[in-house]
């Protein structure tokens, strides 16, 4: 009887600790930041981006920032309008010439907005 109680206690302890760990742990979240988009756009403009990486970042909705979601949607539309799937495998650019120009403009706009935000953040820090 003592052996039964010992085995039961050990099993309950193991199952209880596993349940406690599962309840306390959270699912990982990927949060796309402006720097991620800028890096991806730079890679796409330099023809160094992997198509899978492009689709992983651009295909994932951005819920925490409405402006970044708009940028992501514009990049998604650029791929639909000016991109051809499989172009990178053939040694060509991800986007055609028009798409390349529009992506460069989108990248410059995002970079300018990020610099403006950081400049505003820095000036408020210096005032304190």
C-alpha cells in the first residue's frame, strides 16, 4: 500500500508540475517593428531577399501599429502588382522596375517617419 501511495504521489506531482508550467507559459509572439520592414525592403532592393522570408514578414498582419499595417499592405500589393513568383530562382529581381521604384519610395517614407519619431522621442527625453 505504501508503494502505491508513493507512485500515486509522484505521478500527481509530475502531472501537476507539467500543468502548472503549461498554464504559466505563454505562446511566443512575433512583433514586426519598423526596423524589420526597413531591413526587408533593403534586402529586396539589393536583390538579397529570400522569397520565403518576404512572404513570412509581409504576409503576417501587424496588429499593434496601424501605420505599419498600411506599409505592409502596400508592400503586399506591390508584390501582387509588380512581382513574379519564382523570379529570384531565375536570378532576377523580386519586383519589376516599377515595383522596385515604388518599394524604394515606400522604404524612404518609412525611414523618414522612423527618423521623425526618434527625433521627437529624443527631444522629449532632453527636455526632462
